[in-house]
C-alpha cells in the first residue's frame, strides 16, 4: 500500500483543520475527504472506500458510532476514534485495544495512533477487524446507555450529565437543573446559579429527559417544572414562566398547551 487514503469526520471546523494538518505532515498518508457530520461521512466512506477514518465520536444527529453501524462489516476501514471527554468510551476503547485520540490531539499521540494503523493495514485482515470493531462498538453503546441512564423509558431517564469544566470532568444532577438553553448543537445547563456547556442538541437531550419533569417551552428552552414558580399570561395574551431563581422565560404559542397540561394542577390554570 503506497498511500493510506484518509477521511476526517468531525462536526467542528477547527478540529477538521487540525487533523488534516496532522495527517498531511505524515509521509504515506493523504486526505481524500473531510466531513462535517455523520450523514456526509456515511456517503463519503461508502463512495470513496478509504483505508482510514479519523472519526469524531460525539456528533449531533448521527454519531460516530451510528456511522460505523451503518457500514457492512466487510467494508469497515481502519478507524481511529476522536473524542473530547467521554470517559466511559475512553475506558472501553482501551480495554478493547481500539485506537482513539483525546482532544486536543497532541502530535505524539497522533503519531502513535497512525503507526498502529500502518501496522494493521499491513496485516491485511480488515474483514476480521471490521467484525471485531463493530462488535466492540455495540458493546460500548450498550454500556454507555446502562451507565448513564440514556435509554429512554420509565425509570431509566437521564439522571446525571457529565460536563467538562476546564481540565476536569464534573457531573450535573438532572434534578438540580433549573432550565436548559439550546444553541445549534450545544446546550447550556443552568443549575444552582451556574452554567455548564454541554455538547448535544436540545432535541436529543429532550428525548433523554423525563417528560413529566422537563417540558420544552420554546424552540431554544426546556424548563424543570419543579423550578417553575409561576406561569403568567401577559397583557399581549402570551405566556411566560418565572423560575424559582427569578429568571423569566417566554413560552411559544406552539408549546403553551403542553406546558399548561403539565402545570395545570400545580398552578390552577387551564389550556
């Protein structure tokens, strides 16, 4: 194999540029495509059949694991996972001897990962590798769901959210969240007077929260009903909620009915 054809998949433009620069410094590697999301990655991997994919794990809508799950076992390229802070995934990767890079990616760690890729590709046993990789990914996904309560349903709603604060990992108790503010593929968790940035779309996070406790009141806001002090109709016949922290949030017309149905017994209102 003269040149290892590489596809880079990451939803952050800066990360894609950084990885591309690192690959281009390596003799024998060439970047044939960069992808900004999972759907694009599936299409390009299927079309170009690269030797290597540098794959971001935590992408909105279609994750890195979803990308791999969509590929046939005999068409899986060598994969190096890229992750920001998923502690469980990192442990799982290490246990299963899967290659991963932790953001921000250092040159030394990058060189080590690509050296392993070269060795693997020289072995030319990628069909067997594909079976092993997909099996490991399936196990990791199941383990993550069990460990964090991601699997939706009564009794299994999300209870804690892992966030990165500087160089540390912290856990935010879901019950302590006042409200959640959405912006693109990130959300801000407002809890106990503090704010935590969490990389996930508001819609995906909403699907993992107990709908009896958390209600979407706006395209960009979810509130914890336990933190709602008042639901009030304005002079313009719009609705606003006031939280126990004193924060006031607007309720969109489309979301009013659901809010009132959940809050009627507490606040004596009707839809």
